[in-house]
């Protein structure tokens, strides 16, 4: 069975390592303490605090397992092999929508560190898939769920 790899930047890997440390050393202990307190309330069958704490414990343990797996199969992105003006994972690309000229900027990252609200899009997203391998001044048609979007790449950093 081939395991999935998780492409990520060095910064993204460090951020995941910090989150893992926080979950293991702080969050896990807090949840265990909540469970102890909730148990002291008596009958567990009608104890919403206990159920809530157990649900949070399941979430924390699931997140720890997921992060450990992503780190185990992480693949650090090396942009030294791509041209300076070529879009690839780990680079920030700025483009304008055609014909209206609205400017957008995204950093293309691996799915493990994607954060669209902060301008970091996954390499698996329709926009990133359309942009990877393209260069400055290329015009690209991006197929999105909302319809096709034509853009022109202005900078790659």
C-alpha cells in the first residue's frame, strides 16, 4: 500500500509540530481534567459535561493522530529546481482577472497547511492546479465550480 505524501513548506511543518506539541502537552491534560471533574458530578448517563469532554477528547486524539501521520509522510517543498518566474508549491502568485482587472494573490501550499482565508491555497485546489507550471505573463483559464475564470499572471515570488 502506498502512503499519501503531504507536501509542505518548512514553515508549515514547524507550525504543525507546534500544534502537535500544544495538543499533547496542554490540550490533552485540560480535557482529562474536564473528564475528572465531570465524573465527580455523578450519574454519567445524564451528564452533558462528561459527554462534551469525551467528545473533545476524541477530537483532540484524532487531531494528534492526523498531525503525526502528516508529519511522518511530509515532503518538504524545494523550489530550487523551478524557474524564478514559474508557479510552484511554496510560491506566491499574483494575477489579474480578465477582462475586469481584479487582482488576487495566493501562496500555493500543500493541503496540510492550506488556509484560504489567509491567502494560502492547497495545491489540490482548482486554482492551484491550473497555475502550477505556468509563468509570469501567461494567460490561464481556471475551471472553478462557479464557472471558468480567465486570468493573467503578473508576479511569482
